[in-house]
């Protein structure tokens, strides 16, 4: 039976991104302020029409993208940490992010169009996870095997990415590749948001449906099989669903680290390890964190700060704080 206190905590986590979503719509360099933004949305003056267009065409799709990408990365990190029974695993562990980065850099090298970049990044991310699953399945598809194959595939695509950067024109192509790899949501528009929403609905929907069985997979293969779980097919399906979330997010926002590593630990400390609560809590908290960081990224300075830089600056100290707390709980740190 669910603890009422834990249930209330989950609902609180869902209220936070909702409030931040409203803030993201009204905060900006042009016409900032809640009253000004509301009058723009419901007013009829020429100035209000300009601000209304800015909110509906730029800020709204960007805020939605931040919510979805943050939720995707946090949920995939929580799922991988439980699936591989490793607290240091995050959304990038199986080479999906590296494959997407190589695909995006290849598209930037050849054409540079936003559609080509997003499509190529997603396609190469799927290639990466396909290689991991095919090789891992032939070797037993145990968590350790998938983890090691994922590390190898990630290293391979990192090397291919380095080759692309080496051959890119340092005056025209290389800066765009480097900027994309830093991560950001500045290119979020309704046209490229639809694929993200569809793929995220599929991945998150499946993981929510099997969230109770994920608890069984964390017990070990023998224990899960004795409880009636078809371990290898379920593990493969969960890996595919979580990898789709990562692939869709990276192809949209570039390389954004630490969300998939730190946020699940915070959510786990808040609502417990049960995936029935952990997945919704991770989604809400990840959405709130990335939306807050994206709002900060586009308003803190004259030039937009890449999200990968912000997540690194905040993620590292957050991870160290969590690490110290974990070691203290085990009596291994002062």
C-alpha cells in the first residue's frame, strides 16, 4: 500500500514543473512580466500581437521540449540504474548518445539542415543500440554483457565523431559541430517537436506500463524468472524503450549530461526505489530541472549559454553531495 506521505511528494514534484512552465512562457528579454505576457495572449494591440507570436511560436515549443527532454533523460537514467543495478549508470551508458552525436556531426558536415541533423542523429542512435542488443544477445544479454558492449560501442562512435571533427572545415563546419555537441534547445520549433513528442509518448508509455516488473528485474535474473518474468525479452524491450527516449532527446537537444545520473538519485531519495513511483517522480523532477536550466540559459546572459555547460556546472557538485551522503550512510566518510 502506498504511503500517503510519499504519494503527496510525487504530486508536489508534478506541481513544480507546471509552475516553471508558466514562468518560462513569461520570462524573456522582450516584454517580460506576467501581466505583460497575459495581456499579450489575450489582448489585441500590435505590440501584444508581437509578444503573443513570440510566446506561441518560440517560447511554448521550447518549454515543451525542455519538459520532455528532461523527463526522458531522467527516466532513462532511473531505468538503466535499476536494470544494471549500478548507481553510476546514466542515459548515455549504451552508446546511444555517442551514436546520435556522430549522426548529427555527420549531417552537419554534409548538409547542415536542421531536419537532416535531427534525422541522422536519431538514426545513428538506433544503429548504436541495435549493435549493443545484437552483440549482447549473442553473448547472453546479461546486464554486465550489455554494459560492456555499450561501453565498447560508445568508444567506437566517439572515435568516429573525432574523425568527423578532424576532417571538418575549422572555419565553417567545426564550430557548428562543436556548438551542437554542447547541447541546447534554441532550435526548438513546432515542426521538429512533433517527432520528439510521439517517440517520447511511446517510450514513456511502455515504461510506465511495465514499471512494476522493473522492480523484479532489479532482483536478479534467477529471482525474476522464478516469479514468472521472461527476463531476456523484457530486458531487451526496456532497453529499447529507454534508448528511444535518449535518442529522441539527444537528436533534439544535443549532448546534455548529468540529468540522467543525478536526478534519479534525488527522486529515489524523495520517493523511494519502487519504480512505480520512481519513474513518475524522475520524469517530473527531470522536466523541472531542465526547464529551469533552459530558462536560465536563455536569460542569464546576452548570448545563450549551452545547456551542456550548465548541467555540468551544477551536476558535478550535486553528484559529489550525493556521493558524500551515500558514503556517510555506509560509514565510509566523515
